[in-house]
C-alpha cells in the first residue's frame, strides 16, 4: 500500500533505527572496504540496468525502441555507473597516499582566483566529449587550503554516527542514488533515500542496485508523499536533510506551507532547524562568444543547446535556461538560427507533472523580457522564442501571435515587427531560437 496514504510510522522508524545502528560502523569502515562496496554496487547496477530503464520508460510512456529510451539509459544506470567509477578512482588514489588535486591542471585567473581543470577526468571523457570544465575556487582560497580540504571526511572521518535523509528528485532517475553516495562519501553519513511519488517505481530497482549498502545497513530506500518526507525530516534520529527538487517544496519543508510558511521565511524562522542542503534547479546560461565560426561549428552548438532543453522535456536542473549573444556580433548565418530539423518535439519528462510544453508547443522554454508587448492580467507568462526560418525572407509586419505567445490566441500581445514570426509548417525549414534580428 502507498506509504503516502498510510504513513506507516513503525516501518519508517525501523528504517531510521537500522541506519542509526550502522552509522558508527560506516564512519569507521576503512577506505579499501568502502571501495569494495562501490565495486559491488557497480556490478549490481549493471545487472539491474535493463529493468531500471524499462520501468522508467513505462512510467514516462516512452515506447520501446524509441530514441528517447537512450535518455533513460544515459541519465539512469549509466550516470550512476559513471559516478561510482569516479568514486572508485578517488578511493584508489587516497589508498595510495595521493591527493585528489595532484593530477589536476592548475592556473591563476586574472583576479587572483585559483582555477582547477576537473574535466575531462578519464581517457574515455577525452575520447567521447569535446569540452572541458574548471572549478574556480572562491577569492582568497589558496591551492594549499583546497588540498587540505578535499575528501576531508574520507581522510579524517570526524564525528561518527550521522544519519541523513535524502529527499529524491522526481525527474532524473540517477539523482537519488547519486545523492546518497554523495552523503556516504562526502559527509561520511548513512542515508535514508525517500523517493518522490512520481518515480516511486524505482524503489525495487534501487534496492537491488544498492544492495551491498542495504545489506550492511548503510542505506535504506523508501517512498511516499510530503507527509512521509516531513515526518522523516523532523525525526529526532535524523541529523541532516538533503533535498533535490523545487523551491516551493523546499520552503514548505523548512518553513511550513501556506501564508504562515511565507511569513516564517520572511522572518527567517524555520520550523526545520537541523542542517539542510538543497539543489533546487538552476538558471545557467550559454554564453556564445562571437567569431568567425564555420557553419558546421554553429550548427553543432545550436543542436547541443537545443538538446539541453529537449532532454527529458526540459525537466533537468542543469539545462540551459538562456542564451547570451554578443550585441556587436554580425547577424549569424542560418546554421546558428536553425537546427535544420535536428530539434524534435518534447515528450513527457516526469509522470504526473503538468505545465510543460506539449507536442503542440515549441521545444524551447518561455523567454521573459521585452519580446512581449502585453502587460495585462490576461497574459499568464512570457512569450515563446521566435521561429527563425532557415531561409529568411522579409520579416512580417504588424502584430502576430500565431507562433510567439504561450497564451495564443488569447494573449493580446503584438510581436515586434523586426522579429520573425513565421509559424512552423511541414514546408518550413527552421527552428525555435532565442535570437531575433536587432
């Protein structure tokens, strides 16, 4: 029976008690044994991978054989296997007495900050992916300080016996187990994973994938609604809480729901006073650096940006939310302003979730700002980006809402005459884009 409806306190208390009893053992477990547990999880995850993807596709109504099945492989078992492999490499290095930062390329930024090249981190990364990533340390933090702090809980466990509640995300299936591993290996805490109701079907799959930890009492997996999450978050034997979700869920948990919760937030009077870490989405931009790029390079980047929004139908906190283009850059060619058919249509990203684009809507998110001339209560939100034809003709003149407004045809907005507003048709080659002619 659904835990969200029954709130079986006895079962939840038993999970917390088992974790509390094993917390000290986990903190004292030597590095080689912690590595061997990861190696066992790697094998268990590979064994359950097919079933993992199958239940995700069933939950999201993805047809077998559809290209979208690949998304569930990449953001499900493959993501967990990649994270486990990285942790295994980390522990092997620590066992050999190495510091994790020793192998990284280091440079000093113009302002004096230290930058560490953290990606690519393996030969496979260099072969498959064509980009790099850096971590910029905060101003004033030296490389020596970073070396002393990295993997601190693995090298110096500190206070033992902590129990953490992980409130799992409902969008990407690998996030709950990855969050649990982060708490185990970064914070040296045992973890109770509470799945979101929309992907509670993952519970038996994750019980099998994480079986090496479950058998030792280091992890427990459960599911349920907000009442289960609230009960566990306020449980006296739970020391810390981590939530991956949206800001509204976080605020309801920490400050309480409704007007009283809003008042508490303004007054900074939380109901939940224990330490809380959270990942509540992002608004990361893609910054396009102007230059004499080839059509092929522009096309590849345009498709990459579009797929960020199409992946899981936009239910992805690391997806780009805005594209920043240099104002002085000469107007790009059609390769930038179109994906030339490479952009598909979004599909269901998370079961039971509404308010995302459907097959009749453009695959890009709403873009707020001056593109909409309406400012009336009838308008529920920002406009969709402009449709850019692959072979531009003269821009239409006068108002148009046929392809620009998320409230069309009810929205009274008028399009800027300089914006392309040609709606997509089967005979029109082009794509939704964030850029319109100046």
